[in-house]
């Protein structure tokens, strides 16, 4: 796969991640009176949903950082080399996760 094609794929992934993160951070509409009593109610369900969204947002931030690092590596002409040991990352790994910046051993 050519560097330009990989860069385009990474840029599309970056845009997708940013959109997903924006959806997760949008304020909830019509929260109304929220109850956090002993029984599972709307308030408890909303709190659980929010905690799940925070975890998902954190995961998306991690992937976004990897995507941006992979784009930087293309600019540096070091794409495909492990950031840790410098060995070539397996082509199959890069095909599945083009934002990989570490070999399997150092991931």
C-alpha cells in the first residue's frame, strides 16, 4: 500500500475518531428531574451511560494519538518502523491497523 493511500486512510480515521468523540461529548438533552435513589432509575442509568461514554472517549483519544503519530511517521519517512526498537512492523499488522507504531512485541 502506497504512502499517500495510507495517509488518506489515516486522515479518514482521524476525522471519524473526532466525530465519534464529538458525539460522546455532546450534552444530553431533556434530562429533567433525575433521581438517584436506591432503585435503578433514569438517573442511575444515565450515570452508567456517562461512565461508559467517558471510558469510550478515553479509548478514542488513545487511538487518535496513535493515528496522529502514524501520520507524523509518514512525514518523517519512518512509517512502518517500531517506535520502540526500530524493526519493521509486520505488513499484516499495518494492513489491519495502519496506525500501528509498535511491533507486536512492543505493543
